[in-house]
C-alpha cells in the first residue's frame, strides 16, 4: 500500500515565484512527517519535520510545511524560489511502531528557471 | 569526517559477481540504516542496525543480500550473485539513537551500483 504520494514528479517555477510541492499520506494514525532534499550526486538532507505540536513547521533555506490532518497532507512551500533550490525533494513518513523506518514518496524534481 | 561516508562512490560489476558496499557512520551514532534508491521502486528501506545487531532486516529483497556491522561503527552491505535488477544507488544513514523521529537520520552520498 502506498503510504506517501507526491503529486507531480516534476515541478518547474520561475526564480522568485512561489514553490509548492505536494505530499499526501495514508495512515490511520498520525504519522511523523519529513521533507528531504537531494542535490545531484549527494545524499539526502533533512529540510524539516513534523512530529507533534505546531502544525506549521519551518525548515532550512526558507522552506516551510503545514500538517493538515483533515486533508492528510504535508505540502512544502517557499515564498520565493532561488536558483539554488533546484533539486529533488522527497516527502517521507514514519508510521506505526517502527519509530525509525522512513517510507518515502517517489520524489519531485524542482526546476527553477531564470 | 563530519558526515556519513560511503565507498566506493561508484561500482560497476558483472552479473553473477559479489559486491561489498561500505558505510562509515557519524562517530557516536548508534543506529545505522541502509536504503536503496532505484528508478522503478524509489527509495526503499533495507535494514536497520542498533549497535551491532540488526533488529529489522525486513527490507532486504532476497537472501542474496546481507549486511553486518562491527564495533558499533562500520557497516558492510554484501550482495551475492548480483543481478541487473540490483542496479541502484545504495544509501546509508546514521542517527544518534535508533528509536523516535526526533533522531534525525543523516545520509551519506550513496554508492551507485551498476550490474552489467
């Protein structure tokens, strides 16, 4: 069963435009939610995470995400795209009792046009 | 080094050969994880180590895959009799402790395995 769905395998924005990367999860219990970024030929870097508490989470590089339980979503946003934001972004969840096993979405490649 | 390191960065092998992939976690991290990133399957969990023990091997795709960790540090992922479907990027991650989402997993750059 697919636990994490990222809508859009490729998103293209202009420099300075809003970035919106979508992530929906399927879980009967509130999961822990993460966004990772992967630059070419590099490992994954954690952008931000939601565990408990405030549903609007701020991360590095000006990114933020909001956990919406009613919509089972955790979309990633940034008000103004920069050329350096071009990378692949992965939404991930930890569901259930494992407390460590990350389940990833398929990823969204972000292109930033000058 | 400050981060997770993996070697080799690239490995090309022939079908049927055995390969070993190495991971050096961040010093002091007790938990270590292997993931696989492939075009068809995306990012998949393979195995989790806590210290030298592997309480969760549920993601290993077949008995051709094995992993060990020694001294609570370096880990080796071994693939025997490689097949073309094993071609992927193998990522290693480590975290300070194994349980709880508060323990951030830090990822290495990966080993790109190509099976001809």
